[in-house]
């Protein structure tokens, strides 16, 4: 794991010094993160990097992962989709099983903590059985919950309102809750295998291994195979572009243990891409960070055409590589892509196709946009800022009602 000194060339000495000053006020605090998967998805990627860094700063930091059977993850996927606005079946039997699995998980954990940060709906109910084991409980929502299905949110709110605070990625995701709410944007680690610098030779070696030619421009989308990521819309847009401009499409994704819909969506994408030699689907293992890095660096245009999105770390990753990015005008993507500046926002497959062609025919503009995008990520979405936000959150919670906190 990288030490903080290795971040200084990227973020500056002052940023690193500030982290140590904040951490001095939290020495020996016990900080526990809880989520539902150790691999796959942005939450697991953030925790893989953030937990060791918090430990380096002197906090006793643990990361716990709850277990669940297939029925449990069917329920929590329905909750996830319902929070993002889908109409889902949500029955008493489902809620009963959700509580049962959370109670079984609560029996496995016997630590005591100063702070617990519970990520997303899957472990949210743990607080009912574990409240005495931690002084402060915070619920972290990584989902676009701006327009949830009311039965789903009403059920989840019963647990969330028991927390001391909640954290959302955007203000419009926040809900009516009886405790303080905070905004913390997700982040990427610029020194991880997915984001560190690669040589042209390293990039080419990955392309050779995956049998990808560079004889035509590469259009790339990296995402779980999820209907909210709209891979079918990306294929539709690509076919419009290819009528006029030779190019190829790479749809790259992996599986997450807490997402039971992945195989079904992948099968639909396979069907839509059948008989299309210019479309390549890559289902990579969850730890294929190096390969994803190389593909993002090799791409000519990167797309994230989501129709719902909590944040979209694949957008941040692509921007950090200095590539032009086209994203759906939803959720956290709009925080990252500023039209004509750090990228393009689109609302339809037709709009996506237009912007892909626009960038392919204007390489100098694409290069300039990519440079601006990288600097925007440096200022706003690197893990050092994320660690600062976690530390500030804990200091604030320990000092309720304080208007000024001296550090």
C-alpha cells in the first residue's frame, strides 16, 4: 500500500500535512466500515484503498463485509432499484428475510467502535441489533435516491432514522431525516493499479493479450452489466456512429457478488451484439484493475451512458487518464462533466452518437478537453480529499453544536 508521501507530487505537501493535522484529533479512534461485498463496484474499490490509508493516519480502522444468500441479494437489489425510481415488487416476505439476514450478521460482529459507517441498504438494519457496540453510527448512501419508490424508502427509513447522521453524494439525493446530513463525493486513488501511470508498452501488451486491434478508433464503456448503465443504448449509439465513421466498441464489465441481475443483463447485451464483429464484450474478473487502466488509456472516446447513477467512478477514472468522456446527464455524472469543458452530457442514444462523432473528428478538442478533465479530478475527486472528508465528518460528529472547531 502506498504511503502518503507518494501522493505529494500529485496533490501537494499542504494537502498531506492537513490530513495529519486532522488525524491528530482522532488518534486511536476505532472506525468500522460495513458493506456487502469485498470485490466489484465502486464502494469496494474505495474501501480497498481508504481503509489502509486511514490506518496509516493512526485510526484503528476495520472493514467488515456481511454475508447473504441469493434471496437476500434479490431483496437488496430490489431495494436498490426501488431507491433509484424503478417500480419493484416489495413484499412482507422480502422484508422479513432482509431483517433475518441482518440479525444473523449482527451475531457475527463482536467489536466495539467509536464510529461505524454503514454503506448502502444491504447492512442498514444492523443498527437495530448492534447499536450499543458503537458510539456513533453513520449511514452512507451511494445511490441516486432522489426519486425513490415510497414503499421502499419508507421501509428503509425506519432503520436509517436511527443513525446519528447520513451521507449522500449529492444534495438532491438527500431525504427528510431527523439527523444531520452530509455531502461527500466518492473518489479514486491515483496510485492504484486502475489509475497509476502506464507506459505505451504496458498498454499495448494488454491490448495484445485481449486481442484488440488499434486499426480503428476505440469507443469504450466500462461498467457492471446493469440496466441503469444502459449498455443496450450504447450499442444503439455505436451503430449510428459506425454508419459514417469506422470504429469499434468495447463493453467491459465485471460481476459483483451482491448484484444477482448481472448475468441476465449480460445475456441481453450478448444478444444485441450478436453478429457484430466491431463490438467486443469483455467480462473481466473483479480484480482486473490493471487491464481496465490500459483499456481506458487506449480508448479514443469513453462513454458512461447511465440513465441513473449515484456518482459514476468510471467517469472519474476516465477523466484522470486525460480522455474525453461522454456521460448520461444524470446523478453524480453532472458533477464531473461540464459540457464543452470537461466532457459532454447526453440524454439519448442519438445525442451520444452525435458527441462520439463530434470528438472523433476533432482530435485537438478532444485532447484539450481531456487535459481539463484530468485537472478537475485532481482538484475534486482524488482519495486524499475523500480521506479529509471522513476525518472532518468524525470531528464534526464528536463536536455537536460547535460552530468553530480549532485544529
